[in-house]
């Protein structure tokens, strides 16, 4: 590749900036065009989270219910054992103490049965809520699919256009000196993606600040590479961009 003159570098730099501007526009459209579909996806995600929470509550209730059932089983086994032993006891005091233990255990069992009932009611409520949420989730998912289908062709076209700009950008970057592209990228990263300011008249079009006439003239002639004293963007005179080849998207 032949060595590019500074003027040629400035022209290509203007092309790169123009290409990046078009790519940003397409990227913005890729965010806004499927807006309704993305909102529908968010509704689906929210319902899915609620559905998962309901399922988690049901599982927690089931676990707690099983724990109580185990405790009840243990208490019933104790009572059977004690009742069998009570028939064998002859001493009145021992018999009375055992009856007291049985009574206390039965009271504890009643409390466990109340707790078990509460868990069963919670499980039933979670199941009911889960069923309702499942219906809403399925309906929302179908709606989201419809919304994406509406914009499917537009999104595909925008992605293809964006890919085209990326390919064209790669070609330009191969032509420009690496230090210049690195400087451009650094400036663009700090300036909302805009690394070049076109000189219109004697003004930087990016920040709308007036520039020294002598600087404008030298940049137009392609003899110096300068950054705007105000916004630090690289400066290219608009007259030079007339020679720039429009970026391709293929």
C-alpha cells in the first residue's frame, strides 16, 4: 500500500467518522424498533420470576409439612409406647406421671396438627397462585413472540446494515495509520462516540466553537493534523469530504 498523504488521511478520517455516525444511528434503531417486543420480554421475565417465587414457596411449604409430619409420627409413636406401658404400671404415682406426659404430648400434637394445616393451606395457595401465573406467563410469552415477529424483518435488515458498516470500517482502518486510528478511538470514547469535528466556515461543527482562521486554512490544504482547542476532536475541513468515497454496506 502506498504512503498516504496527510490530506488523504484526513479524508479517510472523515469517512471513518461518517461511517461511525451511521453505525450509531443504526444501533439506536436496533434499540428502539423492537421497543414493544423488549417491553413484552420484560413482562414475561417478571411473570417468570413471580412463578418461580410461587414454586419456591410451595416447595418450602412441602418441606415444612414433611418435617411436621415426621414430628407428628414421632409423637404418635411415643403415645402408643406410653399407653402400652401405662397398662402395665401398678403404682398410682408412676401411672399419674405417665398420663401427664401423654396429655402434654397430645397437646403438642394438636399444635403440630395446627401448624401442619397452616402449611397445607399455604401450599394450596401457592399452587393456586402458580396456576394463575402460569396462564399469565404463557399468554405474555405468546404476546412477546407476536411482537418480535412484527419487527423480525426490520431488525434483520438493521443488523445486516450494521454488519455492513462494520465491514466497511475494517477496510478504512486498514488504510489509515494505526497511531491515527488509535488517537481517533481514544477521542471518540471520551466524546460520545464522535472523534472528528468538521470545520464549517471557521467553526468546529461538533462543539460550535470558532477556530483560528490560519488553522482552518492549513487543515483545508491538508498540511497539518490538529485537534479542536475546545473539544479536542480531530479536525477535518468539510471541503475535503467532497472527495470522500461514500461508505459501502456490502
